[in-house]
C-alpha cells in the first residue's frame, strides 16, 4: 500500500511540524510590497557587504530566496498561522466526514521503525483536530513528522507519514471502529451503531 500511496501526486492535505519558511510565504514581490522599508534595508546591507548595486525591486532571483529566509526565517507568527490553518482545514475534513467526539479509532502503520515492523494503537477522539493529529500522525514521532493525507471518508483516513525513525515513510490508516459490548474487542462496524463484533457475541449478550 505504501508504494501505491507514494505514487499519487497531490495529497489532500500536508501536515508537518517543521515546514520550510518559503512554503509559508507569498512570492517575493508580494512580500516586498507589504514591507518595502524592511526589504530596502536588507538590500542596502547586502550591497554594503558585497559592494554591489542591487535594488529591492530588481533583486536577482537567486538572491530573493536568501532575502526571504533571512527576513522571515525566525518569524514565529508565520509558523503559528500555518499550524492554525492546518488544524482548521483538518477539522473541516473530519466534521464533513461525520467524525464525532467519542468516536473510537485504530491507527495502523507499516513499516514502523528501523526494523520495518507494523504498529497499532487505539484512541478515543475528543472532537478536536489537534488531538486527532497528536494521537495519529504524531504517534510515530511527536517532535518532527511529515504527514500526507491521501484519502478520507466516513470510515477511514489513509496517509503516509515520515519522521526521523522512518525517513522513507510509513503507510498509515486511521480506521473508525467500535468496541464489542460482549468481548471488548475493537472491530470495524458495518454501521455506526453496530454493537457486536460477531453474531456469536450478539447471541451471548442477548442471553445475559
């Protein structure tokens, strides 16, 4: 499944803890129009150091990236705005697909870790996208991870997640499940109110 997911070109959503600042900015000319004095000062300092005669309006393309990185690389607000946008976007996707507070999910990832093992965990959704991220995509590495969501429907989410321990990426499925009222095992229900994992458990519960 990992190869099939990675072959896709455009994920529905990308969630990462350490995005490149250039991915969070508008093109150079648009950023310069918002803060012309700041850009003029940067170019003046660059000209003084390198004995050049550039202007902010006609800065060569190869220097525009350097300019943006130096001016905005430590812009904490930009990262916070980006993270807020990501959480809001995911929240909308979860809501539109009927994911509700109290829903139970199983997270399956493979390969997981340097030894290529598979991993599985269960969590109860509290209704917030931030908790959903923490319990699913960030479960492989809460410090730095890069998740690409390829599909979401009312039953599951499919994604690939890479992090320090899994640089090549792991295929992840976040599956909505129920817990059997008889044997306490989790199972994928045919409908939301499906209470038992097997007909045997249903019969046993009826005799109680």
